[in-house]
């Protein structure tokens, strides 16, 4: 399971107290034109006047912020011990204009993410502790590169890779993906050479074009729904949830019809029983998926789709929901190849 690249990054992280707990590593590969350092800094909301004297990365230093910018062949390499500037979507997309960018980021208290952007568009986003949950315009664009991270995740979940061996395993696996994607290696030689250094991060205007995660999955339907009358929007969301529940024979499951009745009466603020938590429908379906999750690819797994169908209903009531269209993200995942049929139903409803 462990290849040489994974072993390299596991060893590197074991030596690097200054960034093993929190790091963003970003590789920018210019395609149509190579930006100057000043242009690259401008895309990050910074200026050349923000640069401090070049210095090597201190592997055993105190965990602090900052950004090292160097080169590896024709690629730019950005290393942020305890920083996250280049992982921000609004920065990542700007860096990928005329280029391809692969970035991995994790923090002391935050889970890690792997992002791949090309020509100003986010193609793939991957939680490094759950690589089956790919999203983006092309969720499967990195499938071949992600093999090592999937193998690491499986070994940890099956108990074949245990602590302390797995202490930085997901992070090392994700760094292996960045190298596989870009053919750029981060090693002690690169770290020991002086690189331009910036201590401050900058505010970059957020990209307002993606208001929620469903917008990333089907921006056309998302935009049409947001322009609709609120009552019609609520009806469309309820219809999509009902449709996907029916497709997975879940309408008569405990708590489903009462919850749909609450939605129909406009009582989404009332949390219905038996949808989430121990012994709930979503909990049961999640357990069924988790028990055999790697027998088939996630995008072909009917257990994953059934779980997400139930989650679509649960999300409609969740107090932690970030966006009114969040349930449709789960509908999309639950529908799989059937999404075009649900999509057409939504469009007919909007045009009625």
C-alpha cells in the first residue's frame, strides 16, 4: 500500500515540527503564460513591498504564520506553515488563471482539503480524510492521482495502519497526490534553500459566484431557483427531495412522511424525530454505507445514494444549514445518473 512517494512525505512531516500540524502547500503550473512574482503576489492580494529577505524554511522552529514562495522548474511553489492564504477559493481561482493549481491544506483544529483548479475554475475538491467525497466541476479529474490517499484511508479505517504510524498519514497521502498531479516534489533540498518570504496575509474579495455547494454541482439550476418566487423555490426543493426518496423506496421509512408534511406546511424550523442521530434513518443508512464502503466506487454505490436521499430530507430541517439549497446537494448525490430526470422536473416546475 505505501509507495515511495507516500513514505517520503511521511518522513518529511515527521522531521518538520514547524508545519506538520498546520500547512498549506500549493503548486502553480503556468500554462498559457508565466506570471512574474509581482503578478503572482497581486493575485494573492499582496505586493513586492511585502517581501522580507529570503530565507530557508526552519523545520524545527515555532509554529507561526508566513509564506515562502519559490520555484521548481517552471512551477511556482508556495509553502505556508500555519497559513492558508492560497487555499482560499477566491485566491486559488485567481492563481489558476492561465494555469493549473494543486493545493493541500490542513490546520490544527480543521480537517484537511485538497483542491485542483484550472483556468480559473475549481475542478476537484477532496476532503483528505474522506477522499470518496469529491466535488467540483469534474469530481473525478484526479481519480488516478488519488489512489494512494484512498489506500491510506482504507488502511486506517480497517485498522491496518494504526497510531502513531497514521499520525500524519492522511496529510502525507494528500501531499503524494499533489506530487502525482504536478510532478513537483517538496523535499529537504527545496526547504533548505532561501526563498522569498512574506509574513502577512491579505484580504481578497470573496468569489460571489458560488453561493452554496449545490451551485458547484449544477450552477444553471441553482441560479434559476434563486431567481424564483420563494414559495416556488420551497416547492421545488420539496419536490426534488420527495422524488429522490421515492426513487430509493424510502417514502414509507420511519419519520419520512411526517417530515414531508412539515415541509409542505412551511414548518422547516421544527426538527422532526428519527431523521438524524443514533437509531435514525440517516444513521442507519450511513452505517450500511460505512460497513461496505470500499466494495464499489462511491459514485456507483447504491448505499451511498440511499443515505444521501435521507440526508436531503434531514438537511431541509438542519439548524446548521448554510443555504436554502443545501438539500439539493444531497439530492444530486443521491440521484446519480438519474439527476437529469429530476433536473427536468425542476425546470418544468419553474416554467409552469
